[in-house]
C-alpha cells in the first residue's frame, strides 16, 4: 500500500513539474518576445534620436563648398530659405556658401542639372519627371508643398454641373499638369475626355474671354479678372478629385550621394520655411510680400496660387499616388524620353529620413 501510494505521489509530482515547466516556459517565451519587441522599438527610437542629434551637431569643415540653388519665379520655399536666412542658420559654422540662380522654366533647370551647374532646385512635378526621364542626373528628394486649387477647371456661368458640361469646348495645353488634372476632374464628375470637345492651346484665357470656348483649365491666377467680373466660375478642382499639383524639390544625384548630411540639412531648412508659413496667415502674407519683392510678381499672384496650400517637405500618400498617376499620364501621352522609368527612378526619400522628416 505504501509502495503504491509512493508511486502515486511520485507520478503526481512529476506531472505537476511537467505542467509547471510547460506553463513556465510559455510565459517565459512570451516575456522574452515582448522584451525583444520593446527592445527593438526602443532601439529604433534611439537610432532616430541619435540620427537627429548627429545631424544637429553636423558641421561641414572640408574644403570650401559652393552649393548652387535654382528657382522659378512661381516656386518659393527654397527661395525663402535662401533669402530669409534659414539656410545660413541651418549651416552655421559649416564651410559652405550658397548661390541662387533664377530660371524661366523647368527645362532650363533640367539643362543646368545636366551640365552640373545646379545642386538643388524646385519646380513642378511634371517638369521634374521629364528631366529625370532624360537622364539629367537628379531625383525628387522631397517637396515644398502641394495644392489642390492651383489648376482648376473654370467655365461659363451657365455651366453648373456635369450634365451641362457635356459637349462644351474646353481649352487646355495638352500634355501639361493642367491636362492631367482636367482628366481627373472629369472622372470625379462621372465624365471622360470624350464627353467634351478638347481645344489644345496655350492661350486659354483669350479663348475663354472671347467665347470661343466654354471652359478652360490652367493656373487659377490667370482667370482672376474673369472670375471677379462674374463671367466665369470654378466648376472643379483637386478638392473633389483628391488630386493636387506638387511643387517638387529635386537634388543632383552626385552631390546628394557625396554629401548626404548637407542634403538632409538643406531639406530641414526648407521644412523650417514650410513650418513657419503654415503657422499663420500673417506669416504667409509676409512670405508672399517678400516673394513679390524678389520675383517682381504681384503679391496677389502668390496668395491666389498658394493660399491655404499644404506645406511640408515630406511627400504625403496623396502626393505619391499623384506622382504615380502623372508618370503614367506622361507615358500614355508619349511625353517621356525613356518610357520605361519607374517610381524608383524618380524618387529618393532617404534624405528625408536622414533629416528626420519622414
């Protein structure tokens, strides 16, 4: 009897030990897994913090370096960063200087990149993609802002909805950002290009004012006087189609690869301008007044085109989607030297990450 009891107790103890061992092992594994996850997250945060601190402390002390900036008089955050001292503050103590060159259009900027005379510039996403396709040696590394209202569809007063738009003559410069955006507006209204009569022209305002066409798609500022007179009105823009025009920030491949910290700090200076402008309408007004002084454009032009824009150096999910659509649009319309380029050829977002902006 005692022997049987002893065997039974031994069996129960063994079973208990096995159960405890099994249960303890599972709990321990869970704790270890959680600890690893927390450790991994902490390591990522520490890495990001270290990168930010490292960039804060980074000072270029090599041979004197002249950094060449480019701008069109319709773009601006980089322009303001240069003219309002943001770049000087960001690079205090570094052995660098900056020069700013002004260009008439995107193709002129692309050619300057191709000859190695530009390091950073800002211009429209379609012009940027075109230059990348031609292998001019730069990529989109960020943006200055995007705006959903810059290129609206403006129509006669008697056109008020999709139904009344059908069959109307609409002026647009085919193959431009305005053309791409017009197609998205039509789609958002349940229409296509086949539902209108497209008139290909660069002189959209004259045709609209003369009554030769019933609508037009182009820069909003071009239609201000007609809108103010009540002759036309905005029928659609990117707020309905969830599309936008992107002010692309581009960097020369060779320079960015050689000086990644400088590239990241340039982006940070641009972001500081964007943050400052987004803080208040007063700051935007000050910025537009400064730009009017620099570019000899009317202050109202900037407030009309960019008032309420989404400022910031990082590209949003909407921006990335629009860039992909624009790339396909340009392929469909035979606008690229190299129709085989992909989004990877266009974008390099690693410098935004280094700057702590993405």
